[in-house]
C-alpha cells in the first residue's frame, strides 16, 4: 500500500514541476516521464519502508534487552530481600 502512495507522490511531483514551469501537463513528447517519476517514487517508498522495518526490529530488540535487564534486577532485589 505504501509503494502505491509513493508512486502517486512521484506523479504529483511531476505535475508540480510542470506547474512551476507553466507547461502543459499532458504532452505527447513528455508522457514517458510519468512512469519514470512513478517508478522513482515507488523505489523511494520501497526503500523507506525497508528502513522503517529495520529500525522497528532494532527498537524491538533493544526493548527486549531492557525488559530482560529489568527482570534480572527485580529478581536480584527479591533474592536480596529474602
């Protein structure tokens, strides 16, 4: 789903650039650029999604380590009190 959004974002960037240049949106000579911009946008979205997944995995791993450390500390406190 995210890649579809980023493809649309790439096409929107193309429309924006043509609007800034005050050129027509649909011209036979420049129609090939829309799939290029959509592909670049989709590639960026795919890469960004991978970055997000890797960061989430790292954060989950660190969270697990911290929770294990807290559990060991609580166990030591219980053993120390008895």
